[in-house]
């Protein structure tokens, strides 16, 4: 069972929730920011959101559904590069292969070629 109370303290949750609106127009954190998402990341200000929620957490766990190639428009690729454990799930075999190639040296990363959803009737 995962325990989030070590990461998501009431103070961090409040900081995160109070700051959600400004993140849509916020300028990125300075270059010294711990989290460095790639420029094509889908969420503007993601570095600031992760800083508010996780602090400088060097070892975490993530799951990305619809991983594409494991880097382009990824919200977690930089976490993998920081040493986090992660699972990338990508239903298209060619993209799952590209994702596995992108992360082949990282033993903390698992790439699964599968779709996620309800079972077809």
C-alpha cells in the first residue's frame, strides 16, 4: 500500500491548491529549479507544480498512460532522468518500442505495450 502522507503534507496540498490558477500564466521557475521538464511538456509551469507538491524528491514513482515515444510531450520523462521509478504504457507497438529505446539504459523504467480501459464487451 502506498503512503502519501510523507509527500503530501497539508501545507504542500494547500500550496498546490492555492497556486493552481496562477500556474496557467506563471513564468517558469529559474534555471536552478530542481525539476526540469522538456520544452514540449504538456503542462506549462509543471516544474513549479512538482516543486510545490513534492519538493526536491529525488526518488519517486510515476505511471504515464499514452507514453508515445517516452519523451515527446511527456510530463514524466525528466522524472525518469532524475532517477524516479516509472511505468510507461503505450498501446501502439512502434511508439512503445521507441519509448523502450529512449529509456533502455534506465533500469528503473518499465515500458508496457498495452491499452488501458474497460474490457471490450
